[in-house]
C-alpha cells in the first residue's frame, strides 16, 4: 500500500510487463487490460505508475526492447467517449460496474488497445443501473450464523444474542438521534423470536428471481435441484451481537454504522478502535451490505473475518455466504467453486463480474467482426 515501507520497490507494480511481453510477441489486433483503481494514485520515484503503463501499452516492443516503434496501439476507454486532441486522461479508463448492471460498486480500470494499422474503434458500454442487494440475494434461504468457539447450538446462539438486552444501548449512544429506533428494534426482535431456521446451511434451490433486470436473469438455472455454497461461517459470540446491532442500525437509518455509532460495550478490544472512532482509520470496520442499494466491492478479503460483508437481515447475524457473494459478482447459480471455503471466497472476490465481462466481450467481438474487410 502507498505510504508503507518498500512500496516504491514493490515488484507488483511492474507485473504488467509480463502482459506486455505477450502483446509484443503476438501483436494481437485488440487487447483488454484490467487493473485496480489504485493505479490512478500510485507512484514510483514520483512518477505516476499509470502514465508509464499507458506509454508502454502504446508501444509494447519499444518498451521492452528499446528503440523503434514498429508495433503501436491506440488506447480506448469503454465507459467514456474519446477526448479529441491532447493526451490520454487515465481517469477515462475507470469503469464503475454498478453503472453497467452489476449489483456492486466495483471500480476497476479497463484499457482496450487496438493495433494502429486497423481503422476500427470499440463501442462504449451501455449505462444501466445495477439491481439492489435485496433483489440479488433476497430469495436465497435464510440461515443462521454459527459460533466459532465452544458449543454451536441454536439454544446457545439465542442466549448469546439475548445478552444485547442487558446492554443499556440508549445511554451509551449519548442521546444520538437514532438511539431510540435502534434500541426499540433490537428489543422487539429479541422478544418476538423472529429468527431464521435452525440450519447453518441450505441446499434448497429457490425459484426464479423476481424482476426483469438483465444481470439477474442470467443467475437462475431451472435445471438445478441443489443450491451450493450457501453455508454460513462461524463467528465469535461478541461478533454476533455486533452484527445484529449493525444490521438493525442499517435498517433503521439507511446507512452502515461507523465505529463511532456503536455503544462502547459492543466495541472490539483492538488498539486502533479509538482511532477508528475518531475517523482516522478503519472507521467502517463493521460494514452492512444495505438491502436497497448495490453492495460494496466484493474483494478477496471476504475470506477473512467477514466484518465488511454483513448480511442486511438482522435475524441472521452473519457475513455473506460464498453463493451470496457470487451472486453479487453476477456468477450464475450453476457455477461451481472448488476447494475449501477460503479458496472459494478468493475465487469470487478476485474475478471480473461475469455480467460485465460479457458486455466487454461483446464490444471486442464487434471490433473483430468489423475487421473482416481489413487486409
């Protein structure tokens, strides 16, 4: 990360040169390169990394071998029209997935290069807002979270959650405007016993997803009889209470809580908590995926503790399952993830959303089709 020792010597900044070698060796008519948004601000020796990448992609052989510009590419954005005259603005290559039908605020750079001897250019992605988290995963079976330490039984699970009743949340929130609504909602839920089924997993495949959104229509497979990857992980008992509080807070206020919104008795015993409460770092350590908005970026970090990926339903008190994360990435339900659960989360988080990838592939196909008359 920027600001950390060794950042400017990190060899990963130059991994793109391996991709550059492939382009230089094979001279494809068109290529697509994807990378993280962080490239826009990364520098090495005070030189923006993205500027060097763009220059090298324009002249790949010259970048690798030095001298000569026999192979030249023109670079295009998939989300913004070309700016006439002047140099290329790196920000034009940023694609916000939620603007192109993905139920997730995932911002990545996509650079399309077309060989300069070809008189073609790619089209632009067609803007259409992604569906909400509720629309995307709401019809998956409700399951409870598990307890990672000690006995994992339904009775103990309820007992641990009921400890919220003993906390004077309103007093600890010091008269915050949301304290009454949050406190009342928690008490109501604990009294009513409005909780999910006893199971921590479900293989019951749900019916077709409601709605006509294009990205959702590709998720359901009527041939499936079994749902895979829908199993909750275990959490510490204290995290169950934090998750319920956070989800109720989000339901009551329409936003995910910051650490400063938590009662002190629910805060974890971490050294950086006070820095988080003051807004200096990790202020959103517990992040609820809001039901009526797109999700935040699904990353491989979801394989860790799950704090950044809390389900919006307070009754379930858990982080997202592999299948829920996969749906938010627009993987169809018939896609099977292999290996242990941690590896499956990595596979989901590191992928380009298939629905977005399909749209990009269609634009590339149009470029290739238009080349048929080229010599």
